[in-house]
C-alpha cells in the first residue's frame, strides 16, 4: 500500500520539474552578418555617471535596414548587483562581418579585443567593480561626478598596463583586413561558455531609437555621428535633439549586403542566452530625466583610450 501511495507523489514531482524551464545548453549564433565592415569608432567624451550603480555600455555600430548606425554610449543599470556588461563586437569570418551581441555576466567575457575606451581596453574591464551591492568606480578611466557619487577609487596602473592614450586606434572589428588581431583567452572562453543575461529592455529600447535616427546612419554622417554618447538611455520620450526619421531612400542599397541564410557563424561566437532578466532590472521611468544633447566628436578629448591589444600567444580552447 505504501508503494501504491508513493507512486502518485513521484509522478506529481516529475510533472512539476518538467513544467519548470531549465537552462538549455549553450548555442553558437550570430545576430547579423554583412559583407561590408563597420566604420571606425568615433572619439568622444564620456558623460558623467548620473546615479550610483549605473554601468557604462560603450557605443557601437549597429546594423539595420538602412545600414550601419551609431548606438550612443550610455549609462545603464545592471539586471542584478554583481553583473558586468560584456560589449558586443563585429568579427570578420569567411568574407562576412558578423555581429556578436553583448550580454551580462558576473565576469566580462570576450569582446573581440576591441578598444572601446573608458575601462574596456580590449581585455576585461578596469573601470570599476562590485563590492557587495554597491559599484565602485575607477575615476582614472571613468567619468564620475564625485559630488554626486562618492563610491570611487583611483587606480592609474590600468593606464600604463593598457597603453592608454598611446597610438590609439579606433578599429571597430576583429579579424579580416585591417581588423584587430585577438583571440579569446581561456578565462574569456570560460565566461563565454556560461549562461548570460541578455540586454535589458531599456538597452534594447535605446538601440531601437538609435536605429530610427537618420543622423545616426553612417551613410548620412560619414562615420561621424552627431550624438556619440548620452547620460541616460534613449526612448520615445528622450530622443536626440537633432533626431530625424530614417527615410525610405536610406534603405535602398543595404539589403544586398546581408549574408545568405546558410552562412555559418565563426568558431568563437557567443553562446545564445537562455536566461531572463531578474526583477532587479529597473524600468525606464527610474532613470534621471534628461534631454539628450549631442556630443561633439571633432574636439573631444578621450577620457581613457588605448591601442588595440596585440596578438595573444595563448592557444584558444576549441569551442564547445
């Protein structure tokens, strides 16, 4: 009788576990691949962090129906304390430039060895770190208003160790003709093979608004976007001051550059994400209100840049 009573309990537990979603094994994928490379990364001034615990997401070139467009660098909230942002990057492979989307993880992974500046100098992140539930900012390479945020420190050794402000290159892609030569280390591969939290809804909205701005298109601004960085994320109510809608004629020539469906991702593609953002992620309404102002690029002084990281001698482990 005990056995007969025990069987239904096992079945109930099995059904409960089956209904609960579990993380799937890591997958390799690219979000987009095109046959023309992105423009150089513009030089710009990083706006001061508007609030405690906001982390910097570097600006980058995105790809849309009208070609390359600039997504301004921005301060955002992490989905949970302890998480750091690994920027996305473009990488050349078999004749195409593929976009590897950024993600949140407890360590910074591989982002192509690109020099995004402001602590992202090609390997890891040296602009600050989490101490419990509070983020501490390294003001040697990060712009922080210390009258507003006091949880800071100064570590100038990262400037020397990363060759900051020495022969700065603004190459925006890894591999291929003229690209940055860098491969993931074993530590970066360990981060890459883990599970990640994707960009938050606020980050996605920020990118979407940038893609709708005609002045952000490389074909319009010739690689010199008028709005290069903003303090708070873009939204429908917080668009660049010089915002112009993308026109139908802007989309005319870009579709021919998209890779065919059978294109295969490179060996070091980022694993696809299976996690959902925790409830800690703050809604757009919690960001300090601010009308976006353009940041001039021609007279900007880099707050902390470096050369592209040289070829690493360590042999990468095979992708799993």
